[in-house]
C-alpha cells in the first residue's frame, strides 16, 4: 500500500508532533500525548488533539494560547480541510472528503486492509488456555482460551510471529494422589466415557483420603517420588492421564477453532527448576525461611514468594520463572503474554518482578479477567468441568438454531445447523470478548443471542445483509464492475461511514496494544451501526450510475472489514443467516 494511506490519522499524529516540536522547541514533549484521537462529537471535527491542554499545564500557561500558537504556525497537510480551537484548548481537525475517499480506495486495493506490519516478524509468545491435567477445566479456562486466541489472531494480523503455547498444568504433587487413587479405585468404564471427570473424581477422593489418613498420604507421596525418579510404570500412567485429558480438551479446541503451536506443560521445564532456583540464590534473591526457600518481595509491596517448598519440591512460581528463562533463551520473544483469571494477579506480579531482578529482558504481560456468572451459577473451579463446558456450547448451538429457523425458515436443515453452529459458538465467544474483561459479567442467553444489540448474531446478521446487497447489485447490473468507478462521498451518512472504515487498522492496533479484544468488538459494533444508518438513508440500487457504484464499493468494504474484524475475534461470518 502506498504511504499516503499509512492511515490519515497516523500521519496527522506525526504532523501534530512535528508542529508542536517546532512551536515549542524548549518544551519537554516526551510525556505529552501528541496523537490525534477520533472526535467524540462530529461538530468537533473528524479528529482532535488534546496536547495543548496537557502542554499548558506543563508550561503553566493558558491552554488556548498554546493551541493558538500551534494553529498560527501550522502548515496544514494537503489532506486537511481546516483546524479550529474549541473549548479549553482542543485542536479540532477536519479531513478533506476527497482524502477520505482516497484512503478507502487504497484500503480496498490492499489485501491487508491497511494493517501496518507492526511486528516485523518479532516474536510474541501467548500463554493461554493452559488447563490442569486431571483437575476440572473451568469457565476461567474457556475465557482464557477465547481471549488468548483473539489476542493471538490480532498479533498475527499485525505481523508478529506468534507462538501460541498451551502451558498445561501437567506436573505437581497431585500426581502422587492420582496414581494411587487410580490403582485403588479407578472406574475403567468411566475412564473411557468421561475420562476427565473420572480423573477428577479420583483426584478429589484421593485428596480427601489424604487429609484423614496418614498412611494414604505417605503412600501417595511414595508414588510421587517414584514418578519423579522416572519409574516406568508411574511415568506411563502419568502420560496416559495427560493424553486422556488432552483428547477431551482438543474436542473443545476444535469446536472453538483454536490451535496451539506448542503444548509445553509445566513438566517440560522440570530439569531446569533446580538451576533456576540456584540462580536466584546466587543472585542473593532467595533465602531460607522455615525450611523453604523464599524471595522476600516485602520491600516492593509484593509479599513473599516461595520458590522451593520445605519438602524440597518446586512450585508454580519456580516453574514459571524457569519457563520465562527457557522461552527467552530459545525464542528471544519481544513479549510474553499470559491470559488467566484475576485470582492469579499476585503470582504474576511476583514472578515478573523476580524475572526483572535476574535480568530477563523480555516484556511480560499478565492479561487477567474476572469470572463470568452463568445462568444457573458461577462456574467455579469446583463445579465446572468439561461436560459443563460442552453443555454450554451445545445449548448455544441449539438456541442459535431457533434463531436461524426464524430468520431462514426455508433453508435446508443441514445448512440451518451449520449456520447455527457458527452463530452459537460466535455468541459465546463474543460475549467473552466484547466485555471489558476486568469487569464482572453476568451471562444471559438473551444478551448473547440478541439480534438487535452488541452481539455476535447481530454482527453476523449485519454482514449477511450487506453481502446480500452486493448480490442483488450483481444480479441487477451484470457486467458492471463497481471498482472501475471512483468512491465519492456526497451524503453525510457516507462520510460518517467512511470515517469508521478508515479506523479499522487503528482499532486492530489499539486492541492488540491494550490486550483488549473488546476494543475490536466495540469498533465492529460502531461500524455496523454507521453502515445501518447509511443503508437506511441513502438510496442504493435506485441511485444513478456512479453514486450507485461508489455505494456498492462502500458496502463491499464494510462487508470485508466486518468479516476480517470478526475473524480476528475467531468468529465466523456465514453468507446467510
Ligand atoms: N494451569 C494454570 C491454571 O489452570 C494456568 C497457567 C497459566 N500460565 C502460566 N504460565 N502460569 O490455573
């Protein structure tokens, strides 16, 4: 794509920064946000720059005077219509309508729709889903899977080399209990039909026994020691537990269209734990306390982190530190992103801090989310299991089938089912993705499947409707290629739509940078609303040749962006609903 389209807003931001630097050569601009943002209200232009207010505070002067100085010395770029000062010192900017149209044409001609190559092949590791073997997969894991996968797609689209790593909880003291329990009371039939539930049952029963019965505890411990020493029989059992668990999870991943580049569970780093802990000791970061080895992070407000338990065993923290060290050496990632529920915040803060102290150069980010309340009850660790997750997906598809039957009663059954799958799964995913992940969310079917709100079915339906307009056009005007006509923006609804369309790359970038798929969801909802007001108010097929073709091009670009945007959230867009 030509440089003129490296988004008008990106160019404007660069221009604002330059102009401020020229006007205020002595000011420290580093801390001032110089970028332009979309205006909240169109009477304040297409974009705004708020830097004058921030800079005035810095210079202890009047913000309007700062804005005035900016305006007086500004040489407008050729794509800017005018700039004005408003209120306390906002700089409001209007873009030339022809420039907007030009950018739309360039976007349409670009396979990447104007997405910048931010990553430039730099590596980002995204550690997500990461359920525990033989422990319940709970709603937290499905949220981690859906949010992590959206981040994975967003980063890939921006040119990053993403490594999606499923860091399974496949090692730890629970395996002594499970092996013993398995030998004593496994139900082989149940292991075939519902393996994860059965492993869970074995674990819970064995765990409870170990609380009451010292001999049981000792026997479990002995099994664990055997496993850790590499006893073939115990190792084989352990491997079979992982395989059983993974085969169940893979069913869910398949339904969610999620795949991983690596499945490196905790066990992968086993050999590196002792060395990692030695390193902490050598750096003077860890010391003995009541037989355990701990990193005292009190001074940094992060409590104390145990890195080796008093029984000599390593734990979640030491494993995560070893994992970072190993990933950094092997892949040199620019960033490692972890997606888990909110309850792990302290753990991540602690080991990020320790990594920094041992000199790990990698940017580490914890993306956390709150729990979601489901219709009957909150899916908590104790209640949730694979069956329940699958039941949730089944119910979503069944309910979506009702929606599809209502909107396309004459479609054949198989097709209806196939669409209902895309709509049902899309609804579940979108509910997770469209919320601010850090707020507590109550899930309702009405909201998830609403045809008229901020929901997946609404956006999928909008896409299908737009696709049908293109088809109608093609049937009515065969042989005309709308792309041979220029895009012209005459009506105000067209211009508003154009402004939304050109913001697609910025929306993807912001969603990735803030690690918030909800930014993308909000953008798509906004876009579909702008389209809808355009479609309702501007004549399409009845317009004259020229405007008609231009409108079809706007319609096509909207469809392409909705499809691409939903795909970045892992949501399918059937051509009909
Ligand atoms: N297995 C953990 C759990 O289920 C999540 C692991 C997240 N990743 C990590 N590197 N700690 O809670």
